[in-house]
């Protein structure tokens, strides 16, 4: 039940793309296609942005996309906008009806 | 409006107990697993516990096993977290969340703050 590893920070200029990695093990990220991503603004509850590796809930812009290779999942935000500045967390199913979150990445829009 | 509303947080001394509640509204509560997630001040999200639709199956992060108990009352559309033997490191905002599908938490409450301090 160790937290998934994310870079502490990432940044980009408006209109650019930023990609955040999320590294786990074969017991979580690598073992299941159940990886999700959450956006959290200060003082607010998290918001689901991606689920099942690359699926977007209704209402989430298609600027947000997800992928996975081996034990590492990634979230890409294309066409960065000021409102994308937030903390982002990955999460993975970890077997036996348990879940695990990542360490979090602060995305800054320069 | 489809929503989750937590309550029951507060200040408690180390070793004390607290019971959190989460009231669900405007969705068929008994068709969903439910989850507690916490976030210590300035820190990341941590999954705490899951419970299945009927309340018979419960799963916990290792750090709370034997101290916390997740439960639900489907007749009252409510989720609970009984927290015993509280420690300073349990200080956090506690969120209840609904998994739309496995590991996809699409609905979150506003959170309730638990502070464990003497």
C-alpha cells in the first residue's frame, strides 16, 4: 500500500502541453487497467478527470487525456489554460478491493 | 441535487474516538460501493476504506486496520466511519466518495476536518 510516485511539480505556458507521470508496481498500475486522475483546486474536493486509464467523464474537456505503459500511467493536459492550475492526483486499483493514490503533482501555468 | 455531505469532524485528544457520517442524496445509494479518503494538511490524498453495496465486505488501508470501521445504513442513505484510538497522524480532512466504477470516484463530499491533538 505504498503511494504511487508522481513528480512534485510540472509547468507550462498557456497553450502548451504538460504530461504528469504516475509510477506504481505490477500490484497496482501495472496489474490493472483501473487508473484514474483527479484535479484538486485549493480548498476544494477532488474532481474526476480520467478513469480506466483513458476514459473521460462527461463534461471533462478533451484537452485531458490518459495513457499507461507498464507500471507507469500518464496524464497529458494539452492547450493549457489558466484554470488548469491545480494539484493532480493519480489513483490505481491495488487488488482485493483496495485503492491507492499518488503523491500528487502541482501544475503551474506560467 | 446529487450530493454527499459529511459531518462529525472536530477536535479530539489522542486515543479518543470520533464517528464521521456521510449523507447521500438524489441517487440510489444501495447500488454503489462507497469509500472514505483523507487528506492531511498540506499533503496528498490517501485512500482509507471501501465498503460494498450491502455493507458485508469492508477493506482498509493498513494504517487504520483494527482502529477504524466503515459501515453504512442503506435505509438512511448514510455512510459512516468509526474512528477509535486516534493518533496525531490521523489529523486530516476526511472525504466520502462514490465510485462510479472500480477506482473511479466521480462524486465527493465537501470533507470534514478531524484534528487529533492534546
